[in-house]
C-alpha cells in the first residue's frame, strides 16, 4: 500500500482497502490531562457514496501505543491478510516504538477486529530498526530481511525466528497451495553445495527448494516485486505462475520458471503488484511505482491498459458493491485541500468511472498507439466470420466449376471418339440453363415437374427474427423465406453470448424446434405442428427452379425456434445474444452419393432491455391475423409441455368432440391456425392449447399444450363426455416427462436384471445341490453294520451344517457370476445415461 499525504498535525498516514472501504491509520500525539503527551494510533474508515460522488466517514477509533512523552511511535506498514485462526481476511497495521536511548525497537502488530477496535496480535523487540522490504502475510506473519538474513514471526512461531540460510536480494510471497505456503526467495550466500544459486525456503515446513522453479536466476537481481498467481505440486515438483516487475521497466510473466510473456512499462522502481478482477471483462495487473506512477496491464493480453501519474496510493476492492473489483487511485493534494480523499478516480477501465477533483487536468496518460488493437478485436472477429462464410461459398462454386469442366472434357473426348454422350440435367450441377425457353417449360408434364431434382440453392434467406419472454424463458424465433429450400430435418437454432472485452462468445444451452408455416398470401392455411422426434418432414415436391414468386402462397415457409432460461442470462450480464442457424445442405446435387454438409449462418442479434422485462400475456387477440399473433403461437408451442393422446372407442362413435371443446367456456379459436383452440382463463397460471384430429368416427388424436395439472383437469372433464368403453393411450410423451420416464424405466430394468441374475445364480446352485443329494442317496450303508450307520449319519449331519453355512454365504459359478455382472453393468450404464438426461433437462 502507498503512503498517503498528510497535514502538519498528522504524521505517517497509511491506508488500505478492506471490505469495500478505505481505512486510514495515523500516528499523532494528543494532549493529556497531566500536561504530558501520549502517542496514539487513530484510524478512520470511509465508504463511497455514488450519489454524492464522495467518500463519507463510516467509523473512527483510536488506541494508545505509548504513554511516555519521549517515545517515538511510527507506522511501518499496513496490509490485509488472512487470519488463520479466525479464517477471515483482516486488516493489520505494524507500528514501532523506539526506546529513549534508541538502542532497541519494540514492534506491535495490531488487528482491526471490528469497525472500532484495534487489538494487539504480535509484540516483539529487535536491536535494530526494520528497513527495506517488510511484508505482512497470512497467519498473520511478519517477514523482513536484515544483513543478508531473513527473519519472521507469527503467533505460532512464539518469537522471532531466523531462516538458517543467508540470502541476498530477498523476495517474499505466498504459494496458494492447500493452506498456503510462505516462502523467501533470494541468492544464497555463500553458495551451498548441490544447490542452485537461486534458493527458496518454505518457512512453515523449514524446507529449501530450487528457487529457479519460481524465478530464473538472471531475474533475481533485477526483480523489484512479484506476485504468485497459481501454484501446484505435480509429482513433487513445484509448478507455478508468477508475474514480476523488474528494474528494466518490464512486467514479466513466468510459467514454471520460464518466461512466458513480457510487457514494457513506461516507469521504473516498481513497489507493488495488485490484481483487479473486473468480471467478464478480464483481470488487470495494477503496478505501483515510486514517484507516484501507476500502470494497469491486461492479464489476458499482457498489454498496457492505462497509466496515471501524481498518484499517492492505489487500491483494489469492490468499492461500488457491484460484485466486481475496481481500481481506486488517490491523487496527491499538493497543498490545495486538507483531506486525503479529495482527489480520486474509481474505474475498472470497462465502463465504470467515478472521479472527483480532477477536472480537465486528469493525470491519466494516453494509451500507446499499438494498444488500440484491443478496441478492434470484436470487429476483427465479425470480419473473420463473414470471411469464412464467403470462403465456404467460393469453395462450393469451385467444386461446381471443376465438375462442369470434367464433364465438358468428357463430352469433347466422346465426340472425338465417336461415342454417344450422356449429359446430366443442369439442375444436378446446381446450374440453370440460360437458353431454356418458355416453350420448353410449357412442354413439360406435371409428372416431369414433380420428379425434377431440386437445385442446389444458396444459403437460406431470413424473413424475420423475433423473440418473446414468457414463463421466465426467452424464446427466439426465426422465419425463413419461401424460396429457402433446405431440409427441415437438419435445421436448428442456437444462441451465442455477446463477446465482451478479452472474451470469446459462449454457446447458450437451448432447445430448438422447427415448424412449417404457410407462405404469405391471400389466405392463411393451418400451421403444421412439430413431429414427435423434433425432426420434420419436408413439404410436397416443388419445382427445382428457384424462381418461386413471393405471392405463391402454396409453398411453405420454415420457422425455427430456440428456448432458454432467462435467469442465467441476466445474472451473467448477457443482454445481447447472437442467433446462429444450423442447416444441412443437400450435397447430392453436386456430388452424387455424398452425404449432406453442415453450414452455419449468422442471422442477427437479439437485445434484451433489462428495464422492460415485464412479461405481457401472449395471444391477447387470437381472432386477428397478424405476424405477432403467429409468433405468440409459436412461442407457446415451444415453451408449453406437449401431450399427444390417442382416443379409441371400439364400441361407439366418438361424436362431435371438436364441437364439445369449442362449446366449453373460455376456449377461443386462433384464426392464424384454426385447428388450435386457446384457453386463457384468469385463474390458470399458463395458457392452454388444444388440437383435435379426427382419424375416423372411432379414433382421434388429441394434442394438448399445457402444464401437467391442466392436462389432467381437462381429461377428467372430458371423460364425462366420452363413451365408457373408450380408452386413452399416449402417442408421444411430454418433453418434460420423457427423460423422467426413461429414467424410471431404466431403474426398473436395473432392479429386474439384478433380481433375475441373482435368482438364476441361486437356482443353478440349488440344482447342483439336488444332483449331489441324489448321487449321495445312492450310497446306503449295510443295515447289519451299526458302525457304518453311525458314520453315515455323522457325515449327513456334517453335510447339512456345511450346506446351511453355504446358504448364508452361497458360492456360485465364477463364469455365470461374470456374465451376470457384465449384463448388470450394461443396464447400469443405461440408467446413468438416463439420469444425466434427466439432470440436464431439469
């Protein structure tokens, strides 16, 4: 932490950040009652208020260090560290009191246990004054160096301990391994046998290790401060990631003792390295230098983010209480103001910025020109995606041209050889003959038109991209134009998160469905519902030539939807999503016999306004024919659970079930798709959609889109209308129940397999025992010999005892047991797979 400026009344002001607040420690002298003076330590905590754009005083307190008037009390350093006994991060301050003669120095480590009380934690005396690097590490542990020796003390150490190895150019730190390991790193003097010149020492275990695993030997002498990011032990070998600032004005990243990356910094004499986690925008290294300079470097790119000058202290904490960390820079007052928190900046370099007392003279340094590449990262990513799409189209065209050239060469060869040439249709090559006339088209019969091979169309065209919010879920829909001839079986829609700074887009977990819509025209036919397997058959055969007019409403359009949970998007801060269409191109037209190829198309972006997330009921006016009503219907079909029930009445006709449903109170016909009926009563939590399809007078399919409770209530009322002899069986299970049903069936199968396997083993064992018993009964003793009779009875009794023992611990055949374990293991794998499906769906 940096030392703050102070006025004349206060001496030696130090500050640190803890729990989103700023703590200031000051040594001062207050007049006593008996005219003598006492030296004390005062502290104040400040919190930031956004509305007032200022730091307000939260608490303050004081404690007496010495009552002697001649005592000289000073603050050595202050820092936050982990208290091992309390298992919390606590603010500590180390103060020193020099004796009257100056021959000894008494040090006290004080802990801020509450917001208004300082308690002594460690007290020790030294015959010298600490100078140079002094660190407060976890424990708490105070570690310092003096005359090529490293000393430390802690509550568990019971006094001052000295490392038994002399070191120069010492560095202190913590290895984040398990409970943490405190270490000292430096050059061993004198050089020890069988040891590297760069030596490390673990204070808790008292073990020496090769320091070059942390920092290479050439960097020990020039490293001014360091920070261990990660550490682990792999096969008893230390592997760690370290960032260090050197005297050559470099910030160097080391991995396992080797240089991974470097960054030139514009200042020298680094004092401290802190790390700020700004959330999804990445992490920053905040390097503090002497002469009041601060530099921020992105961790991911290892490039300079910003620089400041005339800084008194730099702190990293969540000062705004928003869940991410910010950088607080307190600038020097230069005698203008009396308070230490009058000129400051709070920023995360990613949109958050609060400043006070800066005006137009903010000492923020400008970014170097080469760092502007960070701002163009998103643009380069979009250009790369568009370039890949263009490259795919060019490769497709090259393949078609190569095929045409090969056929042309074959035709010329056949003509010169006098052989008959068999030409393929132009549509099979993805081409349209320019010399086809209207007369040739009129001469074609309807059968010929139906049997023409579809031409290889270009990528599908987007008609509309929309989204709805319902039942705490986000539904994104995409409608393709009628001339987008792609197979519906290979179509799906996925969502990607908005790429933030220094991050790549992530795939959002969604569930996709496909529907067939009528083309735009004067009439509005019905809407085709999805098939049970979420794979949909294509419409009737159409002409292969891609000149379908826009008013040809006989052709169908494809609608693709994707649904995902809304809460994870909002908690992660994702308010903009990219819609990506996945479809399978028919490659048979270009290469006969080859399989389909998968393509991806960026369809646009969907933005969510957090301030306008109030859910509006869908299908408020089902009697009108608009695109909004059709989109609401598609959203409900995507979100609601679906049941398809087969109603069979073998003895009596079913009657007018469609009319009975329409006569029920609350049901309304949806004009954009008349086969669907909507029930949106005020008492129900969610709307209900019904679709009745009459197969014959005795059979029909009822499709219900609703919750499980609504479905059961409707079936209960429907049974009063149906004949008594009819029965209902499911044709397709609900999406929410399919995984649960599969899991239940798999568990049932597992139990049955285990029971049958054990029964078969025990039955085989009993059969063997019966055979042995029958074989033993054949040997009967001589009735005239009493000794033989007694021996036979004793053997029979021993056999019964042995059988009873084996019945409690049966011994079975090893081969049959292995076969049973193999079969049960296979069944358990199916059960585990069903459980995973159920977990993912929930």
